[in-house]
């Protein structure tokens, strides 16, 4: 076994905790059960020897019944020990798989929220689930089988050389050829090929899932051919890898492996023919026949043992893959935990010479920006797409940590505020609202689990959600997404506003809160926002400039830099980027479809 694979198994066993002992108990019992399974074959040899020795007078045979009971007893004992061993390995495997999921999710819970923008929840769950499932199979079955098979194989080799080393060597020759064939398939440079083959299979599965999920969008925009290209490319890549690995790399070695393991008897016959004259000459022909019968029967175990080693070895290779998937999750960045947390003094928000660059990007998303939002002020962040507006807002609750500079809430660096306290200080309303598949009541109450139902109803009323509640079959207890109950984008946004209102946080971050709302919903959302933002510090991100006209201050961001700042009137008087954006916005608002005659 390669060192890397050993390390992978040891690393996976590290997740078993105290249940690791059960794994070792199970492996020991599996090994003993395999040794017990050899005893019946020895008994067959003893019975054959007695019968052949007494061929002229079977009345002299006295121990056959005893050997039979011994064989039966050890066979049953082997089965019982193997069963108990599997119970132990299964218990350890289940706990290990459970711990992998728990430890992985516990780590993910400590990752910055921005991490999930680039790592979808389905992808993270898939990594943990597949790693846990592979580990469960490995520890519950494969590891016990390979340990037991190795012990069985060693016991076989010893027995083969006890009775007649020449016949033993003949039987063992097929095993040697089989091991060489298996190593040529899975060892050396081909181990990398198998890893690439498995990676191609994972990419094909991922591409297939994305394609199926995107079918509605594909059909709407008639992009069937183009969208299928990625899926098709993944299929072709997998097909090429599979054809090369299975047909070219494995075809000849696997054929040799199966031929010699299933036909181990073919090496025994020539040796037996070669030994017959000597046995006849020495007068030990009966012993020769006895040994030949033993090896003829025993050779059948070789194919079974080697098949178990091959399948178990493939399971061990999965250990490295499983560990790499776990590592992808465990390498998620963690927020730096403050040692001596401080309490915010007020509701102010300060950016002081802040710079930030996303992982993998060479261009800073924000570069040395500084501004201050006083308690109770409303500050709007506007500018072209990609200017850094959302990035700046996401640094306040530590979705990401700054590379340089300081972001402070209540005159305290956010890195020095306990994460739970910081999250209690800030309420968010994003343009992409996420509602859970549960009741309206529970969707809102998640912002404050200790709130009463009356508090939730007041928040829904403040968010102008009365019309939504009235039309639902079970009111606030209606399950979203159940039996065809769905909400429009604007309605979902109002539910999200009810959450923020119920949270009652002193700082509010609005990221394009009216982006997907129709005119009717936008009016209701604006009324809800007036309730939410009253007497609170508000950081507002908006493309609809009409929503920021009354902001206390407007900050214009472009390519990560602050270009301008001031009130709406001050910025218009500067005749800069904001003035151009305002002019373009008003032209877009006035734009309408006309007939050719009206246009003329």
C-alpha cells in the first residue's frame, strides 16, 4: 500500500473519534474469521488423506466425522466473527460519516458569508456527502475485506508450502501474475490516469446537473445548442478518459488477471504430471494424490481472494478522493476570531483607507476608500456596475475581511466585535431574496426566533404584506412552494423586508431592494422601507437613482475608487459622473415604444 493511501486512511479514521477502536476490533475479527475459513480446507486434506490411505479397508477410517465437525465449527465461527466484525466496522463507519458532515458543516458555519457566493450550497453539500458516502463504504466493507484478505492470503501462502512446496509454488504463480496485472492497472503512472478518469466523471455529473437545472432558461432564450456544448464537452471528455483507461490501459492487464486467477488450476496440472513418476518410485503416491486434491480445491480460493483485493484496492483509492473533497471544504477561509471582543459605541459606520481584492483576481474591487456614515444617516452607494458598491456593503458585516484599512461599526473595528454581536447590529435586504420552503410565519421569524406571533404579524403589516397574507390559502401558515403556492419577486422582497423589520437592527444595508419589483410592488416596498429605515443608519445600494435623491449623502464609486460624494443637488452641480448617470437615468425612464408613424 502506498504511503499516500495509508495517510488518507489514517486521516479519515481521525474523524471516527472514540469509535476508531471499533474499526480496529472489526479488522481484527475479520482477520481471525479469514483464518478460520482456512481450517475446513485443512480438514478436507486430512479426510482425503485418511480415505486414500485406507482405500483397501475403509473400516480403518475413524477420524472423518471428527474432521467434519471441526470444519463445520470453524466455518460457523468464521461467519459469526465476520458478522460481529462488520457490526463494529459499520458502527465506526456510520459515526465517521456523521462526524465528517458535522465537522465540515461546523467549519463552513465559521466561513465568511462571501465564501458562499463562489461556492454554491449544493456543491459544498455534494462534496461532504460524496466524501462521507465513500468513507462509509471504505470503512464499513472495503477495509475489513482487504485486511481479512491479506491475512487469508498470507495463511494460504504458508499452507501452500507446508504440504508440497512445488505444488504450492505452482498455485502461487497465478497470484503473482494477477498482482502484477493489477498493479499495472492501478499503480505507477496509471494511478494518475485513474484519478483523471474519476475527475472527468465528477465534471460530467456536475455539468449534467447544471444543464438540467437550467432547462427553463435555455428554452426561453432558445439557447439549446449552445448550452448543451458544455455538457457535451464534459461527456466527450469522460468518454475519452473512460475509453483510454478502460479499453487501452486496463484491457490487456485485466484479461490476464481474470485468465490466471480463474484458471489457477492450469499451473497445477503440469507440475502434478512432472511429480507423478517420483511419487510412484518412492511409494508415496497416496500422499501425492492427497496433496494434489488439497491444492486443486485450495486453488479455487485464489481467484476469490485476489478479486477481493482488487475491489478493496479500488475502495482505498477512493479514500484519497474522499479526503481531497473533505479538504476542499476544510480549506474554506475562516473569519479571524477576536480575542478580546468590544461592544460598538453607536450605530456609525466608518471606512478608513479600505482596500480589498477577491481571491483569484488581480484587480482590486476596492482601492483605498474612506467615508463615514453617522448614526441615523442614510448614505447611498451608486455608480457603474462593477464599481465596488456591493463589495463595500459586504465588508460591514464581514462577508469578507479587508486586505488593508479598517471598517468600523460604532467606532470599533469589525474584526474586534464578536461575530454574533456584529450580525445583531446589521439587517440586510438583498436584491436576490431567499425564502425557505416553510411557512410565511417561520420565514419571517427566522430573523428573531424569540419573537411572538403578534410581533411577526406587526412586522408583516409594516412591510405592507397584508394583501399577500389575504390571498394565501392558510394565511401566514401557508408553506411557500407547497401545492403551487409561489410568490412574485416583489412579494418575496416584501417578506424579506418584514424579516429585517422584525430583526430591529440599528444598521440597515439595502442592496438593490427594489431591483425586481413591478411599479405596484415598488410603491409598497418604498413604504415598507420608510418604516425599516426610520431612525436607523442606512447604507443603500441602488441603480434606480430616483430612490437615492433624498439620501443624506451619495457616494459615487467607479472601478473601486470614490469618484464623487455629496447630496443629490451638490453632485448635479459638479457636472461629473453622477450628473451623467442622472441624465441617462431620466432618459431611460422617459423611453417608450412607439409606432413608426409616431416616431416620424
